[in-house]
C-alpha cells in the first residue's frame, strides 16, 4: 500500500482517506488502482463491517486527474480491466459512508455517488462538469443522480456544471446531514458504528436487497424481497428473535434515557 490512501481502523469501521491534498485528491491512475485494491482488501477483512470514505485537505476529490489524462491519453470514464472503480465499490458488501469534506467534482461526484450514505461538511461543494470538459460520465452519475434528486435537478447540475453547496445538497436529498468541518468525521464514524451494531448477516443482506432491487422493476423487486425474506426466515429461531428483541428494547431505553 502506498501513501496515496490512508486507512485507519476504528473498531469495525475503517476510515479510508484519499491522500493527495496538494492535487485536490485528483483521481490519478495510481490512486484509482490503490482505491480498488484497498476495497478488495477490506472486503476480505472480517473485522470491518463499514467504511467511511473521505479526502484529505480542501477536497473530497476534484475528479479524474486531467493533467495526467492529457499526458497519457488514458480513458477519462470507466477504465475497466483491473482498475474498475465503480465495480470495486459496488462489489463491497458492507455499507460505505461518504464523508464529503470539500470539493466533489465530476469524477469525484461520481465517487461520492458510489457510497451508500452521504454526509457533508459545510465546506462541501458538488459539481458535474462532464459536459464542459467534453467527456461522458462512465461511473454511473447520469443514472444515479437523477434517481436521488430528480431528473430536473440532475439535468440542471449536469447541463450547467454549476456548483451545489452543502445546504442545498441537503435540501435536495443528496446528502443526509451537514456538519461543521471538525464534526464531520466523528459523525460519520458514529453512524458507521451504529450500522455495525446491527446483526452482521442482516446488515450485509439488507444492503444487497436494496441495491439489487434498484436495478430491476418495482414489481420484480417486491417479489425478490419476499423470496429473500422467506429464505432468511428459514434460518431464524424463536430464541434468536427474542434475544434480538431484548437488545433492541435495551437500546431504545438507552437512547430515550
């Protein structure tokens, strides 16, 4: 592992930080390759059940390294092959929380959309400049963004390249909550620990059923849920349900106390 990415373990939550602050964490080929490798390793780490992804410095990431692209001519969209960033994050079985600390531009915006949940700093700014730099998105932005915030708002962003600030991103439903810069990572880690407190099998299967359902029609998704629910129910015992009920009740009392 290189110094392009920093990985810190906080119990069952891994904090993954893009570490090219002088280049606004631009996604060079080396950084993309490292990120694919990191997620592949974390998927095999049985001690980790959630990842918080963020950037060092003023940016989450300013997107694909256009300077490198101009010099080498590599694909600006989906690399494919061994450096398939979208495939790598999509294959990660546990929740990914994007802690958007600053600029998330174009390819960086796409990387943010690969996360399951987004939290933002007040310094966060999103922009899709694909149309301005003359390339097509290849990591899912054209499809994911409209499903999150609506087609009209997504078209406004993509057809203008204008910035969307953190407050408006929260109002539009792109990010769940906005925090002061020094509160962002602690909040993201806490949310990750909350997720990790759930039953591990259910946590992984719940993410899968939501993601798989979004890729098919609504009617088929409902049928898929019933099938997977029935399959899981066959492994559940009365004793395990009662133990889980007691844990949920105790947690609820603690939060209300």
